[in-house]
C-alpha cells in the first residue's frame, strides 16, 4: 500500500506566485521484503504558512494518513514569478537549517521545465 502511496505524492506543491517559505522533505514508504526503505524528496512552499514548521506540519499530517513517514531536510525561501517563468531559491530555515537548494532546483524543474530557476546561498 505505501509504495503506491509514495508514488502518488507529487514532487512539487508550491504557491503559484509570490515570495514564500519552502521546505525540502524526504518522504519514506514502508520497508520492503528485501529490507529497502523506498523514499523520495519533495518540495513544499506556501505563502499562508508563517513558519517553515507550519508547512512541515501540514505535509506530515497528509502523509501520515497514507502511512508515510517524513523528515524535513531544511528550508529556505522561494520567489515565484509565473509571468517571467522565473523561480529563485534562497535563504534558510532557522528551525530546520538550509535546504539543499540545488536538489530543490532539480525537483522544481520536474514541474517547471521551461522556467529559469536560480539557486543562491545569499539572502534570507
């Protein structure tokens, strides 16, 4: 069941525009018979969440309903401008630390293939 649940988790769910906090999350399925624990990294970012932990709480609640475990790998900010097809990834989370912005960029490219996506370690 959880292998299908893991596959069903979208790699990207961010607000359609604006500047907002985001987190990089590892989602785990149940251990398989050969001892492997399948997982995948996902990106979540919402302007209505004041803190990075608010985003994590929201995602964790959804994943628990399908018996998936989660681990927050860090956070930052996203600037999303759909008119210019531009996304900037930067900053860090005070609670979770800085996410791997290059991994975040790779994941965002799966949904926003024709976007210019920039990652920077500067700014908050």
